[in-house]
């Protein structure tokens, strides 16, 4: 007699209870990635950031700048469209959001920052905040 547990055992039921729906993907469209992938490059005047946000409408992207912290947030709303004279038996939607924050070495001039969204890539031009910077103290 085999003393090993069967494949569909108590452990499978426990695992299924702890992760209901975890492995289910949306039926139409792709979900947003778990994390926004960014490339950050430093130039003389500031920083250039490219973030991949495929399938997101420009109006659903929010960029926040607070000192030297940049926050990117994107929302996806995929809905089934109903046409007149159509009998809908089932309608499913997908809503999702992703957010990413990162800190840069110096403060950003939020008033002069620019953003452009093209072909699923958000490009940010973030100029460094001009100011007195580091001052050298005279030693007495």
C-alpha cells in the first residue's frame, strides 16, 4: 500500500483557499504590469525619465512631483461596449491601477517639468531646481 498522499490532497485545498483567483488573468486585454518599468538618465540640466505604460490612455496617467520624489500612477479601464439591438448575456470588465515612486538625488523644478506620452511610453523631462545649492562656509 502506498503511504504517500494523493495529488489532490488537503494541502491543495488549503493552497487554493489562500490564493483564490490569484492565477486568473483578465479575459480581454492585458493587465497592467506589477511595476512600471522606468529608465532614468541624468543630463546636465536635469533628468530624463522613460516609463513603459502600454495600453493606458493619456488621461489616465498621473505624474506627481514633490521635491525630489517622482510618483507615476496609471489606471486601466477596459469595458465591453454594447451596441443597440444587442442582447447581452454576460459582460465583464477589467479595472486596474499601478503606482510607482522613486527618489532623485536633487529637487526637481516642477513648474518647468514636461511630460509626453507616445506609443505606450511616457517621457518626462525633469529639470533640476536651480538655487543656491551647496555653499561653502568661511572658516574663522
